[in-house]
């Protein structure tokens, strides 16, 4: 099993070493003493990364820009083994987005759902509700 030093974990999490140390001191990321260094087991760091991503997404959920938002109704959902295609009718515009099947299932996207397509450059992001 791979272990990470506090500074390696900080780099992967894109935070300062001081922040990673505070998290370890507070017990948020489980670090163990190995010789003169505190180490975080790989599986524990992976779980913490997922938890941190969820927290970050929840914090930023309400702060997305309204620019290029196209509210509409889901008119088609085509599921493949790994990928999915979602179509939204947003006023006179038909928006088609290719995303993972997992994302569609996690969002609970179904025909008839109200959803918002967010267009950024060549990407389309879909928000429910």
C-alpha cells in the first residue's frame, strides 16, 4: 500500500502544507507517524479526496454563473454501457450533451425533468431543477 507524506498529500489536494497539517492534526485526514514523518495511507487519502470534492461541490453549488444558462426540459436520455446522451429542449434550442452513464444516474436525469444546460466554450454542463 502506498503512503503519502503531508507535503505530497498537500500537493495532490492543491492546498498548502500548513492546511494539510491542520487537517491531519484535527483528524480529518488520518496520518500516522512513521519514523520522523507523518504519513497518510493511500486508501485514506483517496477517501478524503472524494469527501473534500463533495464538500467543495456543495459549497460552490449555489455560486455558479447564470451566464450561458439554458433552462429547459429533458427530452431524451440514451444510456450506453459507459457513456450517455442527454437532450434538452431549451426554448427554441435543442441542446445535446454527452456525459458518463454514472453522471446521468447520479443526477437522476429522466425525460420530463426540468434541467439547465450550461454552455461553456465547447462543454455543456447540466444542472437539475
